[in-house]
């Protein structure tokens, strides 16, 4: 109803993907914004059409898919996992073997993308299903430690199988975003070269961005629909109170296994897409830090919500670039010695060996933290801050703002 948007008269209307017209219109507007973004026609945001920013936004899309998988496991089913990087690696190297070319010391079948991309998710899901019976026997911190062990085990496996991974510090070449019917020389759809779409010149970065945008939209629809199903409601019952859910007839072990398999499948797809996007990955890349990134995405964005996974992905992936640009700006202000932020720049940035500061812009050993170290510091600080002050993350902040304006001027 137009005057009562939250008044539902049927279960089907309440369980719709976008139950209100406001949400439908907002989703369409936001999707339209993302579609026209690479063309640089949005006032004030034309820089986002630059190739380096398009690559960052594409990486946001890749990590959003993996975060949606962890959302199913941790946000819906309530199972703590620090092993997402292991399943990302499984998916990546499945794609490398099936889609990559055979090398002097590496396996490769050279199969088309419509085979290696789904296979990466399926193989990772099967591995997750095999591990799940052992993992679901424990819970809480013990489950986190078990999944943490998977990351270290995976790093050892990846380093010890150079015929699959290319070996430590070397890595291997991954298949690219090219659609072929089989193994013909010229792909019928190529996202790795510049070209023209409908008379408009489009760079390879923009093509890749559009492809990954389609993947994210599909992943969001799947994740939202899983939440609406009987299985999704069983996940949430286990999350809220597993003993009560089992007493009411929910098969706890079965649904935990399904949650692990689904989460692992999303992670496997993330690994395959990440490998194709980057072109070459080393085994050391699938480390504990990658798993922490996925956990940070959920906690900062808002655990238990699809919107939180998307917000967290954008925040965590874009944060290092924002910090880098902001630090460069402060460094120029500190060197000039003038400007409104000069006093802050002098404290924050170290521009010389005898200049103490929090962040250093000098190469090599110098006072202060480098950009990478400062980003790690920010991750820890943000995780602690959101857990203490806003457990619902960025999504919780949005809810507060929305509720404030809905009740204004009666702010109580």
C-alpha cells in the first residue's frame, strides 16, 4: 500500500526480494549508476572511469562474491570461519588446471570459461562438504581454530604442488575472461582487449568491470533467495539457537553441511574470477590475511545482511587507495608548509629521516609506518571500533540514519 509500505497482507509480499517500491526504485537507480559509471559522465565522479579505479571497483566485485559466501555461513548459519582463503585457493587452482594452458611443469587442459568457472565453484563446494562433517562437530572458538588450520594446511599444499600452482614465489598464468565454444583460436566474446560496443569505445578494464558486475548481481540474487528459502530459515534458526532449532525438527548437521558447501562454492568462484582478473597468483596469496579481509568485510559492513557484505567489500577494498591518496595529499601539504591542514599533515606524515610522523612517504626504512602497515593498523582499529560501538557495521549506521529521517521531527 502506498501510504503503508510496511503493511504486508501476504507472506509472498513480505518475503519478496524487494518488498517496497522504495527499495525497487533505489535498486534500479543504484544499478543504473553502476552501469553508466565507466563512461565518466557522472558529475564529480568522472575519476571513477579511469582504468586504475575501474580495476579497484572490479576487485570490490570479486571480493563481494566471496563475502556473500561467508555471509551465508557466518551471517545466516552463525558458523565462525577463518578458512575462506583456503577455498578461494581451491577454486583458483581448479580454474587454472581446467582453463589454463599446459606448461613445461604445470598441468592445463585449456577448456573454455563456461567449464572452468562453474567447475571451480563445484569443486570448492565438494571440498567444503567433505570437511564440514569434521568442522560441525565443534562450535565457537574451536570451529574458528579448525578453519584457521585449513589456511595453513592449504598454504603448504599449494607450495608443495608446483605442477598445479606453479610453485612458491613464482605462481602460474590463469585463464582469461574469454568466451569460447570449445578450443577455437578466436573467442566469440573477449573481455581482455579494447573494443567497441554499440558504437561506443570500451576499454578492456570497462569490459571486465561490466562482466564482474553481472557476476555480482547474480550472486546477490542467489544469496537473497537462499535467505528466503526453507533452508535459509533453517540456517537462521541454527544461528539464533541451535539446540532449540534441533528440538523443533531442524536437521542441524545437515544444514551446517549445506552452509559450508554453499560458502565454499562462492569462495571457489571468487578464486577462479580473481585468478582470471589478476592473471598470475602465487600460493602465498591465499593466506590468513585474505581470510581476515573477508571477516573484516562482514564485521565492518554488517554481518547477517547482503547489503552489509556489499558495503563492507567496497569499504575494505577501497580503503587502501583512499589512504594512499590522502597520505599523498598530506605529504604535499606538509612539504609546502602552508594550508589549513599543514599542522595535521606535519603530525601525520613523515617526509624525512629526521621527521617523525605516523605514516611515512619515503621508500625503505624511515620513521613511521608505511602505507601497507598503516592499512593493517586501520583494519584492526576498525574491527575493534565497530565491534564495540556499532556491531551492525555500516549497515547499522544506515539503519540509524534512515530511522532518524523517517521519524523526524519526532526523533525520540
